């Protein structure tokens, strides 16, 4: 089946390339020298050697980039690349921040490691990962040692990539309309100095681009805030936050109304505001207008230093009539480094991404996010099976409503709540824990 799929993909690209051959392809590299290119940052050495651009690494403090002297908007870019086990990439619609001495913008990832994220889209020196290859596991087998081919289509708000004819990414984003193309040599430790990256046969098509775009089977990742693509709608996704109003949400304490204070909606962002650090002591928790049973929930969130909040599911807002938060299973949202709750509980089960006070997320979660950026939580519920994901990494999974689950609950702070976590359905909740935390792109896909 994989062989058949590869052949079909290769045939599609061949037909597309044949059709586009009638158009005016422009060689970005003349095979002889670096005319039309300029090194922007870093100390890596770029040379034209035997029809290739060769980038040789140094232990520079910043990544090195060789950029085109022209900017490009919509285009199809093709090339071949090879790396000596060195992380690299190709910048698209990118720019130079002179004040920081850094190149920033979209990057086609070249990843020779076992992680296998070649073809993914990274936002260099800005928002970090936009399309992780965990979104498209079928594309993780595309890269191979030795020479690889790349095709990158950048048209309007759409970026699609292929490696060796295999669809890798299918991204929707609207931040940059044009910019330069650049080849990256990543920073390395001193013992890796001298590792090289090679590129050849670099060409670009800039005329009548849409006509020669290629259909892609890679799943769509939409980075435009609080919107759904036609593909997402067809796949059953729905927005839980429209970016403009509190529609779909209500107070966990006063059903039917939204909190009058403690929450704000500005510039497409839903924020719980700073209070006294207590549970539900400012505006209080908010819950969805209806219950959910089986679903995939995606929520983008942004912490402030030292902040605490949470995303809860299987919530029964009537269970706790006293002080504190409504009761339900919780995807912990926390600044592990600065908030004391990270050191409480058992074996780290109150840290970022954990099933709060029950199952810890693995150590090293901080490697997947930065405190000043947007993160993406994903919760998957299929009957009694539940998964927590953060930024494309599966953190944990568990089965509920069984003897082992009930024993786990008995050793947690939820032991006194009857049948905790075993509800067949419940509300989804965003927690007011007295700290400023922002949310956007809240969307759900209900499962059979």
C-alpha cells in the first residue's frame, strides 16, 4: 500500500513538473558562484562547489543563513538537499531583524534525526513550530540518508511541502506575504564544527503559480486565529470560540450567563485576568453551553510568568457547591518554573500537561514550549481512553472507569468526589485560578 501511494504521489508530481516545464522556471543557483545570494547572519561558510551550494558549520552563536537578494511572494520552489547529520532548513518569505541580528520567518525543516520532522514548517526566531510532523505521521518516512528532493508551494495563505514526492505539510497562515528565501546552517557545538549541508538544482516558478499547484493529502493545519478551513469543516470541526464574543460559554457557577468580570475578549483572544491567585475568586470558571462525550479538543493558550490555569473535561458544575473550582479531569496549564504547585502533588503530577493530581506528564515538557509563546493543548477522548498532547507531543494516555482508575483517584485530592472522572459526558471548562492566561483557536471535533 505504501509503495502504491508513493508511486501515485511521484506520478502526480511528475505530471505537474511536466506541465510546469512549459512555464518559465528560474534557476536560483547558477552552479558556479553565489551570485544572487547574500549571507545574512552567522559564521558558517557557504561556497559554490561542483554545482552545489555547500554550507559548512561553525560553533556560531546564531544560525547562519545564505539568502536570495530578491524577495518572493507566491512561488513553487524545488531543489535537492543532503546533510551530514546536521539540522538545517530553507527559509520562505523571511526577513532580517537587524536589531537582533536574526533571520525570522517560515522555515522548511531539514531534520536527519530520529524525530523525522523533515518537511515540517517552523517559524524561525518567532512563533516556533507551526506544522509538526506528528500532524502527518505518513510524511515522517519521506526523508532518507543521502540526496533528497523537495517541493515547496507557497501561494497566498497556503504553504505545502513534499519530500521525495511524499506530502509532508499543508499549512494555512497569514502572517507573511513575501520575503527572501534562505539556506540555513544550524548552530552546532564545537565538536560538530565542520559538518556540512548541500543543496543543488535550486529553481523557482513565480508565474501563473496557482495553475501548477499540486493536490496534497497531508492534513491541514490552520494557524489563522479562530477560523475553520473548508477542509476542517468537512472533517467535522467546530469553533468553540468565535474570537469576538462569549457565545458558547457560560459561568460554571451561574449557568446561562457569562461572568461580568474577570474575563476579557480582545483582538481575538479570550483571557482570564489577574486576580488574587485563588481558584474561581475573580470571574470564576467558564464552561461550554453543552456537554461532550467523545471528541478531539484543541486549545491554544499563552501563560504569563508564574501563571496557573487549566482545561477541564467531564466537568459536573453542580458537584462542588463550595469554594474553589468546578470538578472534572484537568489538563494542567502551569508555569512549572515559577509556580509552586509544580512541586506539589506526587511525582510531578501537577506540572504542565499532567492529568492534574493524578498522572504526571513526562519530565522535559519545558523543552516543548516557551513561556512567552502560544502553546497548543490537545485532548482526545474515545469512550474510556483519553490522551493529553502538547505542541504535537503525546504526554500521556489513560483508561478511566475501571478498578485501576478508581484506585488512582482514591490516592488523589478527588477521592471524596463520587465517581470522579467516570461520567459518560460532561462540560469543557477553562479555569480561573487568579492568574492572567490567554486562550484562542478553541475548536472541537466530536467523534462517534
